[in-house]
C-alpha cells in the first residue's frame, strides 16, 4: 500500500495533491488516515477485508502486534463511525463510492490498557486485535 505522510497542519491543498500523486485505479480507494497528529495518505484495494485493513493500519502506524486500536471513518455528515467488522468496512466503502468522495477519511486511535486488581484489562471493543486474541 503506497503512502505519503504529511503533518496535520499542512493544508488541504497539499493533501489533495498527495492523493493524486498516489494514482487512482478503478479498484483502489484513496484513504486519508489521521493518527497521532499526522495525516497519512494511502491507497487500498476496494475489496480489502477488515483483517487486511487492520494489518495495513498496524504497519503504517507502526503498532506492535499486540496493540489494540480503533478505526473510525468520517461519514458525509462528518460523524465518526466505527469500523470493527467486514460489514462496517463494506458499508464505509459503499458510501464512499455512492457519494463520489475523493478519499475515505479515517481516524485511528490506540486503545489504552488499565490495570485492575493486578490484571490487565483493555478499554476496547471495537478494536483491531490479532486474530489469536479475539
């Protein structure tokens, strides 16, 4: 998945130019990922699975394999919508295509851990976890 990292305050014009540099194919979607004060422009296959998207996000955000995180996309009303299943991802891509959006905007957030009574509890769900953990 090709990507370009831009600072969050770099301006919308630069983001649109970065997206065009990545190239558009009929089977590809331009994704603008906001994480940790950075904007990362990438392309994904429009038939990507939720597990494959989690793998890609884990790589571009440099998360350790055991780090859970949440993916939210921004809909046409600027509301954050969680992506935690294949069905939610398919719906996000369907609306992206239906609205002729130039890019799918997503926000990624690491899930924090809390300790309670000596055990580690995660504040997750929905979150991307390695398949063996779910």
